[in-house]
C-alpha cells in the first residue's frame, strides 16, 4: 500500500515561479499543491523549511552500460546514483553490447530495467546503415526516440551512408537525436598528431583533434537535412559557440522541429582543466575553450539551447589511465549534475527557475513525456528536495557510481539533495535508499 506524504514549507519551483507552500502526495501522484495544506494525520509529514522542492530531472542522455559493459556500470548502480543526484527519469543510449539496433534487443534492455532500475527509464533505438526496416517498427508511445551517431564515438554505430540518412530522416516522425562530429576531419587530425606523438598524444590536444570544425560540419549538415526532409531533429551535447548560431529562439519549444542540448561538463570545464584532470575530462565531443563555454551559457540562457543533460558515460579508472588513443571518452555525472547547476545559481550565472526549465520541463516537452517534469496536481510525484545551505566535498568515499570516481572529486558544493521521490515513493532520504521499489517505464504522449 502506497504511503501518503505531506511536504510542508517548501520553496516550490515550477513553471518559472517559486511558491512558498505545501505538496500532498497520494499514491503515485501529486494530489494537491497549495500555500497551506492541513494534515489529516494519515500522511507522513516532511518539514522542508528553507529547502527548494523541484521536479525530478529528466536526463535525456545517459550510458548505463548494460548489457555487455557491466564492469563499468549497470542500470541498478547508475540509477541509484541518479536518484541520489535528483534525476528521477533517464533516457539511455543504444551503444551497449549487443547494441539496441533490433526491437528484440531494445525490449531486452527494458526488461532488465523493469527489474533493476530505481528511477524511471526509457531507451533509444539505435539507427545504423542497414536497419531502417527495424527502426520503423519502433513504438512512439513507449520508446523515447531514435539515436544516430554521425561520428564514430562508439565504434561501429557510425551512420555515414548519406542515402540511408536521408531515408531515416524522411521516414519517421519520432525525435531523431544525433551525435554530430565529422569523421573525416577527426581521422585527419588524429593521424597528424599520431605522427608527431605516437599513441601518447597530450590530452590537451583533444579539442584540436575533435575540433570546432568537426562539430560544426556535422551538426550543420544534419540540420540542413532535417530542414530538407521535415524531420524532428535533436542535436546532442553542443560543445562549441559556433554551433549555437544554428538554432532558433524565436518560437516556443513545442513548435520547434530542430532542438539542442548541452551537457554539464561543457558548461563546467574548459580546455584549461586538461592539465589537472587529464583523461578524466576526455569526452566526445571535447571540452573546448573558454569562449565556447561562454557561448554555450549564452545560448542556453537565451533559449537557443533547450535542454541540459549529463551524457553520463562511465569507464573504469584503469581504462581512463591509458595513453590518449587508448583512453576511452566519457565520464560519470548523474550524481552531481543537479547540484553543479545549483552552484551556478549561487554564482548568479543562471536562476533556479531556468535550471528547472532546462532540466525538467523542457525534456518533458521535447520528448512529450507523459505526466512528468512538473510539480502539478495529477502528475507523477517525481520530486526532489534540495538544501541550498549544506556544504560538502565530492570524494571517493561518497561517490556512488560503480566506476568509483568522479570528475568533480575535490569540488566543494554548497547545496545537497536530501530527498528524492519517484512515483510517490520516497526512494532517497538523506543518504538512505529504498531498494524495495523500482521505477517505471516512461510513456510518451504521441
């Protein structure tokens, strides 16, 4: 039997307003949002005095490594880290082993998540050069979308046949999410640096190898194709100022056919951090210059960029300790993403209302997620309490990822997530997890 909860005296952040008030949760849903709710005695009361109550983040891009790469991570470990980080729903990518490029393999991932995921979940179907027929069987009501790699970030999922690309763009109404880096440019740059340094290329050259040009060439080409075909295109993890000029902010998100995402690491780090962090901040696309970070913030705040995500992609420390050409790209982020944004609120870079818009409301709008992403009566109670006056340092002993490390180690944050509700269940309470209950498969209003 589900419990009822009454959260009192919270600073409720929703739809660009902050309400000092109460929220009543009954079963899976938010029953009442009001300035004052009188307890009946049947509810568990949580006094949230001074804390922010925000919708749970919907992370539209994660790699949880299951099946096939579970020495790095799995759905159970990473979804647990996610709820500790205020992420109540995730959309996972298809580049597992085997890759989710058939409907049968896709459903196998949903089956694993139904038994092990602590947060709500969906998965993307992976497009390749030769699976269009299978791709078109994807059910838009219970699958988040289609993922295409237009740069070889993940081995053999590269879609480089232009005829196939145009067919995919012309054939589906679902959101097509793309990783955009031009493969020819990257290969040429890599060869030049390998000739000079061998495999041990200094990591500071990563943003020169996976350059602004490589990103812009690929993303501009994808956008041109989307305009030609009328496809619904979502460009993942922008990393350059130059690319931001490709996107519009003169129409509401619900009317946009071409949208963009930025990730936490591109908003936080710059190429100046390679000296200290090394391959721990090696991502594809690369963390680039200060001007790029500044440009990404500007585009996020003026609504050319629609969504903030993590691109959580863990590898073991042993893997990351290899020389440049053998060290994989990617890093773990779900536990610290929301809190990192709260730090930027404290610095005056962004408002808390804008954080909620970009991490919660907009992913729900963009993917048409049913009844999530807002603190509204009748919506699922996926909500998070944040104490913005609680200082703590990220250290190995408080990192929850299976890989056991974080690019934020040594950073002191001044806010902390204290409670996370998923479907009305208190799943995380000041470091204590409810491991009895699992999340739900996301559904989409399509």
